[in-house]
């Protein structure tokens, strides 16, 4: 019996999505709930699982196609894959979970043609069909020369970690070597973001090259929202500084016992979340939003935590943060970070939020002006803690200091409220007992 594979219901705020890469080809045996294809929306990458055991039949929409809710993208012939579809040269064994990253990705080559290979003089030619979908997507997205990437996988195969490590070496390492002649550089298999790439730009007379890469859906959505925030809100930023010594001493005193009792490390973010909640309770306008000519004062505290991922910045939400313990906050943030790197955050993790926190200090930022996450009216920016000379009781002493920044929508938040909000956070963190006593 033939079973249809359909695009799942997308949230109301998401009009369509893009098929990123098929993990199976027609004729491959599939198991129920096994991921068939990755689906990229404006916010996250979702997996479309197989609805039954059987054999993948016809693929109706390929990599790079834009689809909407309920669209049939493939069919599955239900039954025992081994008996229904005998192995052919174009069929590969379904990999185990451990082999998923390094599996060879085989797609049947056209008749009388050989698979494309990359050979730009930097090393041995690399067959693109032997790269996993994730690796092939990264190589094409960043226009890399795969022959220059050292492989650490089985039989020297290039893994996703190898590509990411290669990119971290900087532009000099990741820039593709110029082709010796136009005919010697066959086109690489395009990713969804590069399904219709622009014509290659030839080097200028001085040998300098450029590359034009279309934005991913997530990056385009981030760009759109940031521009909307700048155009629709009256954004101002106010600053203050805090002495981190009390929090650092408290953390050092109890971190080992905290980790032993709760199974999670005690970080600084939980202190900032708790301090922000207390400040939001005192100044509800910072926790509000504007809807037309109305102001909505939220009676709950859903705090967005900005997290970096390989695809860009995402802001998963701590729901009812005022009801969470320090351990709950640290555990949830840790899970968010892990799932962001794996690309497994769900749409429900990113929807909503009444206030946001971003920590540029982890990248070394000393001071910045964060941009609002519409329709929120406030975002707190944390920064790097540095020892600085300060005057305390008439004496110059060294203290670990951090600059804090609050960007706010001046249409709903007055300057007095914004400044007082930061002062409230400063008081809570410089005297952490206030967080326990809520004073």
C-alpha cells in the first residue's frame, strides 16, 4: 500500500518552508519515525519522519523546493523494505544513528556521467557524492574547496566537525583556490540556499576574488526582523555597571555542592534571569508590548535567552521564569544551547517571549547596544567581566566589573523607568540576598 508523506502543519507565522536535503533516495528501505528530509523554516530546521516501515517510492519535491502545509512530498510503499525493494547499485544501506554524520550520501548519477569531484589543486580530488548531506551543504554554502579540508572520519572521510574546524581557521584557510581554467572547475551540487546561484565573478586584474552566497532563510528572517525593529520602535539604550564580586564569591562558595545536588553547573545567567524578573515586577512597562494603539502588560515572565547556533542567532524562551529555580534555569539554558548546535530546537521553543537577555561577553564584548526583539519592549545586554580600578569607601581598589546595557522602546518605557530598571538589577546582583528575600 502506498502512503503519502506530507509537510506537517506550520505555525501561523510561517507561510512556507524549504526542503533542505533528503536523507533517503527512491528505493531505500525506511523505518517508521526515521528522518526522511530536513525542512527549514524562517526560525528552525524541522525533521519529517517516515510515517511507516517500507520503501521510499517517488520523491515529488526535491532539495531546495519551497513547500507549504499539507503538500505531498513523497510516497512510501508500506511493507518489509528488504523484500519489497531488492538492492540495486543506486541503493545504499540505511545508516545507524552513530554513522549518520559520516555516511556516504549516494544519489544515482545520470547515465554515462561520472559524479562531480572537486579538484582545484589544493589536494586529492573529493567526490561530492561521498560527503554527507550536512557536510556537502556546508561546503557548498561557504564555497569551500573540499580537497583542502583534512578528514578525520572513517577512511579519511570529511565530517561536519572537520568543516567547522576548517572555517574557524579564518578566510585564508577557507577561501577556495582559483581554478586553473574555467573547464577544470565543474559546478558543485547546490544547497537549497544556492539552488539558483549567481554567475561566478571572475577575479579582477589583481587576482582578487569575491563570492556571492544567498542568505539562508534564517539569516534573511533575522535581517528582516532587525530592520523592522529599527524602523518601528523608538529604541534607546541606557547603561550601568555592576560589581560582580558578590555573585562570583557566592558562586565559588556553592558551585560544587550545587552541581552535586542538581546535576548541573551553576553559571551566572541564572542570577541575571532572576534579577531581571525582580526588576520586571517593579517596572511592568519593560515587560509589556505595543499592539496597535494598545499597551499589553504581560502578567507572566517569559524570558528569551539569545543563543548562537551554526545557522545564526536564535532566542529560545524560558517559560514562567519567575517560577523556575536556579537549577531549572541552568538546566534549561544548557539544553537550549545543546539543541541549538544540533539544530533540534522546535518552533514552540522560539515563539513568544516578553523580555530578552543577550550575553555578548562570551565573545569578549565590553560594551554594545542590543537591538529589540519585536514586539518586546526591552532587552538586557551582558558583557565581559574585567578587573577595573574603582573607588570604594574613599580607596581605589580592583573589582571585577561588568557593563550592563538596556535597550528599550521609548514609546512605552520612559527614561526614568529604564534607568531605574537597571539600578534594580544592579542592586540584586551586588547583594544577591535580595534575590532570595525579593527585596
